[in-house]
C-alpha cells in the first residue's frame, strides 16, 4: 500500500482536514523531548472519537501499517517516534473532560486532556489529580507510560489512579479494562497491564481516573545539607520513621545552581531536599516537628518553610523546570536523563556511585530525584555531534542501570522503556520477558502498534533502535 | 496416563511422604469454605521448593493433567476445588519467611506462610502486613485471589502490596514478575496480571510484599444508627470529607445480633459502623472530632471508642467471626456470601436494594461490608437439601450482581470468581473477556492450570461449574 492509497483510505473515515502529510507536522510527530534520533510518520491523523480510532486501526491492521499513538510528544525515551513510519495518531482533538464524578472521586476524560487542563477544572470541586511528572503531558500519554513524578511517594503512580481504560486494540476492537468501583477481584487485571504498555497493546480513547480532595493544609520546606550523602540518609530516616511526606525531592548542588539561574531564585547552593506535607493542621505540625528533628540529626544547614501558596508554587516550578534549566544553561547540547529506581536501603550508595561516575565522565550535569521512591535522575548534557561524549553518556547510563539491576532495582522508575531502555529489558525481566512477548504477539499479531518499542519481537527492531542512538551493544 | 502412573512419576520428584492418594486428604483438598460442590483431586502433593513445583508442572503439562494450587482452602467461590480432578499442589510445606527487609518495608515469603504467621514475626520489627480478609489465609492464596478486607480503604488490596512474584508457569518455566523497587516503568505489568489470576496462569513459589510501620496511635469506634440508610450515608459523608479512615465497616442489625451471641459481646443491636483510625496523636484526634460531627448529623444513636488494645482486638475479632457466627447460629445450613462492589455514590441505594430483596427471599441472613470501598456482603444461610432455597439465594445473588454491573460496579469486590462468579464474567467484561481468554490460552495452551475457574475456555467447563451449584443459566 502506498502512502497515497493510505491517505485516501484515511480520508474516507476522517474529515479531510484531520489527515495530513504536511512536512512540518510530520516533523513535529517525528521527535520527542529526548536525545533520540528523529524519524517521521508518513501521515498524521487527528481522530475525534473512538469509532474513528477503531476504523483507523482496522485499515492499519489489514494493511500491516505501523501506528504510533501520540499525545504531546513529551516522552523521554523515544516512545512516540515512528521508527517504522506509518501513521501517527494525534489525540489532541480528543481533549474533553467527559464527567467529573465528585462524589466518587473519579473523572472520565478523553486521552488528549492534559493534567493542568484537568486540574484547572477539578479545582472548582475542591479536587486535584495527583500525578505530576513535571511536563504538562496528556493523560493518555501519562497512562501509556505509567508516569509518576514528585507526588508518587504519597499518592502513587499513574497505574494507581487508573480505574478504567477504553482501549482500541490492534484489530479495531474496543474494550474496557476496568470499572468504576474502588476495588475488584473479577477477571484478569487488564487495567494494570494496559497502563504502562506504551502504545504496543492498543490506543486509549477514554480514561476513568481517581482524583483526590485538595488537602486541608499544605506545607513545603527546603532543607540544605553539607553533602549529598547526608541529604539521602535524611530521606531514608524520614521514610523509615513513617512520616507521611507528600513529596520529597533531592536536588544536588549543580542542579540548585542551574535552578537559581533559570528560575531567578536565590536558594542556598548545596544538596537540598524539597519537601511537602499534606494533612490536617494538627497532624501536619506533629509530622513536621518530627521531620525537623531528623534532618538536624543529619547535619541540616538550613531549613526554610514555604507556607504561602505563591512561594510553594515557585518552589515546585523551579524543581519542575530543572531539565529546561539545564537545557537553557547549555545551549547546543541535548539532555539525557538516567532513571533507575532502587530499594530505599540501596539509595544512598546508588547516588554516591552515580555522583562519582558522573564526575569521571567530565560531562556537565546534575542529580535530582524522587528519592522517596528510590528513584533518581542524572541529567547529562551532551553535544550530539561529539560521538565520544554520547558514548561516555551511554556507558554511564548503562553502568548505572547494571548497578540498579544487581540490587533489585529497575532500569526505569518512570520515564519508561521506549527505545532508550529496550536493550535492558531482557536482562531485567529474564524469563518473564518471554511472557511479555507472548502477550504482545497474541494481542497484536501483525506487530503494528508502536512497533519496536518496549518489547522486541524480531531482530530488525533492535537494529533500528541501536542505530538511532549508537549505543554500545553489550547486552 | 493412569493415576498410578502419575503417582509413580511424582514420587520420582518428591519424597514419597509428599505424594498422597489418601481418601481423607483428598477430601480435605476437594472443598473450600463455600457452598460449592465437592470434587476430589486424584493425588495431593506437598512440594518443598520451587524446583519441585517446576518438575510437577512439567509432568502435568506433558501429560495434560489438571493442576490446582492449594493454600489453606479458605476460598469462598470454589477456587481450589479440582472439578477436573488431577493434582492438588498443597503449599503448606513452603511456609518460610525468607527475609524481612525492614529498611525497605518489604518481606520475602514462601506462599504457604499465613498472614498471622507473618504478622507475629513482623511485630518484632514494629511492622505489620496490612491485608486482612478475616480468614487466616496463606499469602500465596491471598495473592492468587487479590484478597482485601477491612483495611483496604487505607492500605489498598493485595495487588497493591505485591512487588514481586516468583511464578512457575504451566510448562515449568520459573519467572519473576517484578522487582524490589518502589516503582517501575519497565516492561509489562506482570505483577498486576498474575495477582488475582486464581491459579490459572501459574503457581506462586515466592512473594515479595510491602509491609507498613505499626501506626503511632490507633483508635477504634463503634457508632450505631437508627437505620442502615443513615449508617451508609454517614460513611459516604466521612469519605467525602477526606477523613483518612483505616477501616470503616458496616454491620447490620441482624448481624450485630449474631455477633453478640457468638462473641459474647453486648453491642447495641442496630445498624452499626465499626471504624478505626491510624496516625499521629494530634492528627488522629482532629480526624475523630470531624468524624463525630458527621455521624451526629446522620442521627448516630451511640458512639463508643475503644482505645484499649484488648477491646479493639475484641471488636475486630467479633467483626471477623461474623460469617462463623452465622454458620454456628444456623446449624445444618451453609453460607453464601454476595460480594458486589459499587461506586461510593451508588452505595446507599445498593444496600437498600439488597436489604429489600433479602427480606423478599425470607432466608435468614445479614449485611456486612467494607463500605469504605463500596464493597458489601449479604450473608445468606441456605439449607442445601432444599432446592427451592438454593434457587432463591442464587436468584438473589444474580439480581444483586446485575444491579451492580448496571451502575459501574463489579460482581466481586474481593472473593474472586472461582466458579461462583464465572457465569458473570462475559457480561461484566464484554469484549475484554476475549483478551483475558487469549492471555490464558497463550500462557497455558493445554489448559491444565485451575481449569474451569475465572475464565471459561471451552463449553465443557461452564457445564461442570453449573452442575456444581445448579444455577439458573440465564446469562
């Protein structure tokens, strides 16, 4: 089937304006926010409802045309880049908040709704959506990658919020993976399976998500430490004391420096914990007193509280803009972020290991992380024209992954696999990788859904993903 | 393959004493705690390690012998009853607590460990395992059925505690479904898929589970109301106010009456909420004051607090023994428990509907439930020799399921499917039921693993399950 024939078929299903082969538009759908190599779709489509998505999938499946679902392209491991070309399905026209069931703490949304769009609406009801990966991603994309971020330590990851997904399968069949009840022991747990499946099992056309009441009291704090080790050990002690932190983020010295430049703040330059507590006033005060005693035991240099809503928002914006702060601070370079997650007992050593090895690379970068979950990122700024630098960065990333896997951790806490972590999947999952392959094969026998991502089915795929970022092929 | 040949093969793998065809033992493995019809395995085996389980599965798979994994037989929907005979794998000899990783709030256990066995050990570390379904089930069984119970409203269900499962697949392959990190975006979410799979995808040989710090302060309360509707509406208001209850259980008048007889308590006889709050002292007091104001708005007649550890335990034991209280109160009758779960906004009406229809049946019984999750049980006491009664009870159960499904609920909040809820699966899951069937078929092509439970693969199975409890075949 030629692209021309494909476009004609698609135009029989969709309004003409919703099918495009425009070069600029294809380019927008050929990259994400990562360092991974560009590759363009043949055509971009903008469906407006589930039935159109189903018809698109039927055409694609019949003609073995690769399909990539596309939210806003904020992925960090090449998830949405169509390395096999074909159709990019852009969900931006499916951006309606369908229903807010305030009594049930549930919302029903279309996949193109972004998290800030949802939160703006929820605020009217005294509710909020907890998952906050930094980027203003679409909820469909966040479900597809099992996004998490700063609040996961208290409220859980994306998968914990998903009550139901409406999914269009490879052959166009429309299924629902769950229901609206708070718990269920019925059937196999498809909610969990499809969340985080990175578009390889189906396209989401509607999501039912759990939301939370805006907490009565919120208090943010910044605590600085003489060393990154002191900071990390303070985190471990706080968690082990059972203090229910809502966020607890580590920002190292180099990163605080970038934050201050980019966000025009004057935060103390040293390894710092950004924290937040949610609760009723009395309980929160008791928690915070306990926390203060602990950080003091770990040589805390300075602790500043931000009760004021504006100052709190500034704090978290500064934290969230950190990746952009680095990108703006190093023009011409691209950012690679590592993403291991380790058991809490391994966290302090893992961060020390990362720090030492980052120094050895000589690359500019910093360490930040959702340390309450044992998840941290090393941001490395790479000159993509310098092959030596890319090699160094990849080797560093790989060393860190191996370190984490040996200690019961994972190669990706939240960014997902895409193509960037594809080469670690077999190593990480062992025999269960075959189970994943079996599930992929039976649900998408023609391998059209986000081909070459998350799970390798044939040899061709791994070659493409390797080419795209010239990785050492050691594993 | 004859039973004799099978036994000989099994004795080549296992110590002779661990392979039995003893009639009494087979009978013990031919029932559970429900009203479902008995059916005996041909042989019962007691493996001592994963490799033995793997070898058993290889023999079974090669010879197409049905296999049922067996914990303690406390299931309520016939899960462990071998309707196709074959091998019952009893995990009682695999009952070691392998490791308590207190710094990580994790434990590694063998599947035969019971929850009270684990909690006894955890207490030494100031930790506890949260899931509490009432029965002292094995953790392997609880993971297989995604058990929950009274504490799920705060701590989540069994699936929320599972970090890793070691699973022996149908062909004897041993896989691990997760890791020890707090979160992961790597691979497909097999933890979630295998938890609640009721033995149809594999046998669990090791579990890594999340545990929690024993809360600083615990307070239990009993609040009585003039009507079940007042009680239910109080629950909805408490949840919507965002008060973090650790348990909130409804016990209706008939059930309180049975509790008082069986547990020698003198609780006020009326619709009652049993509640528990966990937290720091100041926060907990503020929560409880808020709760008191709410229940008073809903005509609460009496509220009694149990701060004392002994009185608290007595309260929860009384609640947990409720099913036994009914069984002892109606000698000669068997207990059927409905198990729907509905969105919170539908709870008050659903319980009223259940109450009215229970009265119409004329059968003795009561309503209890984990109302914080929208999950409740109607306990019906049936004379199994009276076909009319069984028919009535089944019809009532079915009506309630249909009521729940229409309102976004599920046929089973926590008891699972087994054979009792098999006939509702297609109705509840629609097109996604086929996805479940595909997964089952690809992972267990010979359909030997707990054949005829959870997912129907061929017609033969449904016939057996229908025969077993003479259900109307309306769906």
